[in-house]
C-alpha cells in the first residue's frame, strides 16, 4: 500500500495548511492517507516522524459527529492445530527388529515336541477281564443293573472266559433280587409314614402303633423305624396322661393310678415332669380319702 501526504488537511471541515507532510493532521487529528492501488510488490510504509510542536496552535473546530462504526464480525474459530509429527527415535535407543521365524523352524519344533510326547506318553493298557468283572459287580451291588448288564454284554461279545461271565451273571441275579426288595421296602415305608401320620392326627396312637408293628414284622427295624416308634410311644403315653387328668378331675383314685401305670410303661423322658405332677396329685388324693374314711371301716 502507498501513502500520499497532502499539504492541506484532507478534512474539509478543518482545511488547515500543514507545515510538514504528516500522517495525521495536528489540528483535527484526521488521517492524511489515501489508499493507492495495490502494486505487485509491497512497499514498506515510511517511518512516522513526530511533528514539531508549534508555538501557537489554534483550537480546532469541533469535528462533525460521525456514525458509529459497525461492530466487526466475530472471527471464525481457528482450525485446531495439528499435532507435530512424532520424531523418529534415534537409532541407538531402539534395538533393531528381529527377523521373523520361518515356517520350517516351526515345523521342526512341532516334530520335536511330538516325538517327546510319544516317548514320555504312559502306556494305556486295557483293563483285564477280571477288572471288568469287578467293576460290573460293583455296579450291580449299587443297584445299577443296567450298567452291569451292559458290561456283561461287552464281555460276551469279546468272548471272555466262561468262568468270568458266569460269576458276573450270578452277581447280577443276586443283586437284582436285593434291589427289588429294597425298592419294595422304600415304597412300603412311604405308605407307612402317611398312614401313621393320619392315625396320630386323628388321636388314634394305638392304630398308628399297630401299623408300625406290621411294617417292622415284614421289613425289620432300622433307624427310621426306631425314630417313628419313639414318636408313636410319646403319643400313646400322652393319651394315658390325658386320661389320668380326667380321672383326677373326677376324683377317681383307681382310674388315676391305672392311667399313670400305663403311661409309665412307655418310659418316655419327654413326659417325666407331667407324670411326676400326676403322681403327686395321686398321693394327695389318697391322703384325703384316708382322712375322710371313718374309723372301723
């Protein structure tokens, strides 16, 4: 851009003669620059020179009011600066890359490992016929008759010795009878539990004891039957003590004593405190009856 300095102030309202070529009028302060067409080559602006202070400067007339300049538009947001490219590491800080392992090296390693595995692999000896018979016998004893019969079929197809096959068949036959009996006992036990519970709920402990006795006579005792028998006996003794309470309320000494004797036969420690209280009541009833009896009778 080229700057042109006028001899007279460019401001028409001012019109003062300038003593020197200056960029701004010393009287009104108007800029004394006119834009020139842009040249192909930019020319550096001249260095501004401070104007000399005149001896007497008349007061400049008031400048005419000018319209406020429009607010400049907000600048467009600058594009984010790209991060500078990472500098490559120096050659001395990173070791050079190793060459890739070739395919033939992998193949050779696989062959060596396979040979070592086959050399150290334990020999898988097939189970002997006797061992197979023992395993099948154990299955039969556990009531796994299907597994035992499958093992028997395998031995027959392999043409095992007849003695082993005969022994396994005998074990399966014996276990089949035992397992069938166990299954029948389990079914009978389920029925007994339901029937005994119904009898006890109905207040018929004697009926419950009868049903339990029938089961024990056929299938024998075990921990489950002994536990159920204790429960039934407690119910029977409680029924006798209830009868003793009724006899005490009526003052029937003979009935009270007979009921206590019947309850004590079951020997249930759960009812010891109640039995002792009725014994004390029986003694008091006996004393009153003796005191009330006139002499000579």
